[in-house]
């Protein structure tokens, strides 16, 4: 779960860190994403097809989260049995019912 807490300090290789930085930028500041970000992924070793997958999956996850937030969906208490470090990564901004 160290990756979920701070992927920059993890033991991931530079290629995977580049991917996570791109996904984070899509999530946090999507209007700032541009061709330079895509070129950075290519330099890190990602193919165009893989970059499309990264962008699509990140956007989809963000879409699902925003729909859940817009509808007031809360995570149920049965999730409390999960490991705390895993649960913390799921619960960003949420409370258990």
C-alpha cells in the first residue's frame, strides 16, 4: 500500500512512476494535460496504445467516482473489515455508513 500513499517514494521503476504521474494529472488538473505529457510517457517507454489505455482507464475511474459523489453514494460499513491501509486508499473523502 506504500504505492497508494506516495507512489513517488515507492520502488516502482521510472516507467510506472511516469504513468502514475500522468494519471494523477488527468485526475487533479485535467485541463493542464497536453502533448508534452503524452511525449513524456513515450520517452518513458509507453506505446501509443498503452497511453490510450492509461488515459481511458483513468478517465473512467474518475467518471465513476464523480457519478457516485453526485448521487451521494457512501461506502457501506461491511468494508470496515478490510485492511486499514487498503481501506484508506478507497475512502478518500468518504465516510463509512
